[in-house]
């Protein structure tokens, strides 16, 4: 890594945040500033092999553009949805893009010749918010992304927990309503069947007999429409139950809400803070804030994960070098 002012370095990380429909890409400096951003369609319907090919082609193209601009790509960071084995660099499973045991890290290393880190999209988003965004300085952060589904990342001192099997953070599958709608996972009443953006729109459509998105429901609730207010309040109460459970488990200083639903701002945060406050007993009440990095969080977090991997690699290399130097010196002294 280059020493001195991080803003003056020519080093960048090639970062990709892969979703089911779109792929956000960036060249990110070590200080967390994106110097170039691009977007591409994922086109997951073409199949997982085609998606992998697109990921690698885009990464190669970004690295080439970096070099053409006088920048030095030093690593690659890739974030994908689903279950991710970060230690092995394998995308174990993803319904959104069809991945099944794809060794994406090794494929990227082979294609680009650069150290690569593979991470889970929500965990890297949480990593970015904890280090660079709304959770900066908090130490203990729970990042909760609320969109089509609900997932979380528990970040402690800048490091996100991955779990024993790469599946940590599935807060959307906490059961909050035992008699609630059946979740795609097979169980009834999971948090994301009540409080996700998709669930809010679906619930309103069922009751109103007319389509509506979560954004529509928020606007209509703010305007005083009784049915929209009912659906919104149901979601807020369920979300407060889920976050209270999360706080009981993790005891964080700050909960950061991201994803599409968080764009409702105070329409969500104000009643949710009140509902969460009511549920606190002996647990310390966390600060509840909206995410600050928007849809850049995934790329920035993927870059941070890659930088961490480079630092660990460099540290281990120095340690091995120093150890070998000591062995040589001891051998010479014995002679």
C-alpha cells in the first residue's frame, strides 16, 4: 500500500456490486472515494455462466480503464447476494443470479491476476456504512437492508460477522407473527413477509383491491388514508419487533436502515423509533438512523473487503520474511 496522503495515491480497487437485475461498479481509492462509477445489466435470465462471464469482463474492462487513466489497480472486490463463503471465495447459493458453488474469487484472480475478495452484498454494505457512512465511529453497528427482502450485517470495530456457514444476518427470517403469511423459506410469519417493501405493497393490494408499491403506501399513509396507514403501521410494528430481537442478540450502539424502504425517511424512522423505544426493557436503546451512502455502499464495501485482504496478505508476507531473516541470522551465528 502507498504511504502518505491516501487521497494522493494512484492505487484503486476494482469493485463490483452484483444484483439480480443490475451491476454497480466502481474504481475506489484506499480512502473510500470512488473515482469512477459504472452500471451494467446483470441479465440473470441468461444463466449463471453468462453472469460470471459478464462480471469478469466488466472487471477486466474497469482495470484497463484505470491503467489508461494513470491509476494502478491493486485488488478486486466483488459483492453478490445469497450465501457466500468468504473464506473460500465461493458464491455458494443465490436465487437472484442462479449461482451454485461458483468459485468466483479464483476465477477473478485467474482472469485479472489481482488479489480478489468475495463478499455478501448486505454485509459489505454494512461494512461501508459502519466505516464510512451513518454508523461511522459507533464501534458496534447493525445494518439492516429493507427491500424486496430483509437482511442484516453485524459489524464490530469495522469487521462484519459472516457466521459459521456464511449465512449470518438473516434477520428477515426471524418469526415475528406466528400466524402471518407463509414465507418463501417455508415458515409462516417471517419479518420480511410483513415489513419488506415487497410485503407492504402486496398487503396493500390485497386489502385495497388495487396495486400499490411501498412508496405509494408511505405517501398515502402520510396523507391520512386509513387503509394505507393500517398497512404501514403493521409493517412498523413488525419491524420494531425484529429490531428489538436484533438488539437483544447483538447489543449494538447504532442500527442503520438501508435499502429501498429507508428512503421513506422520517415517515419510517419517526414511528419506528417510538415503537422500538416501547420494546426496550433492560436493553440499551440503540441510535436508529438512515443509511448515508445510498446505492454506493455495496461497491465501497466490496472495495474495503478487498483492501482488508491485501493488508492481511502484505502483513503475512512481512511476517514470513522477518521470520526467515531471523532463521538465517540464527543459522549464521551458530556457524
